[in-house]
C-alpha cells in the first residue's frame, strides 16, 4: 500500500512524504507553476536545488 502525506509547501510547490511498497520512504516534490515563463525559472532553480542536495 502507498501512503502520501503533505509535509510542506514552498516557492516551488508541495513536498510530500510517501511510503511506497517495495521501495520505502521517499520525498515527492510537486512543482506548481502559473505560466510557462515561471515554469522555466522554477525548473532552473529546482535543478540547482537538486545539484546542491546531491553534494550534501
């Protein structure tokens, strides 16, 4: 069974915690955007965030 619980909201969208069968706990970030220009900027910022998380 999969359970998903919202754990926060921020500038990019919603962050949730999910417990996936056969995988375990994962974090989900669902990016919410109002227009295509904002989406392009959000994607660039999100890629930077992921690159920093990988280093940590």
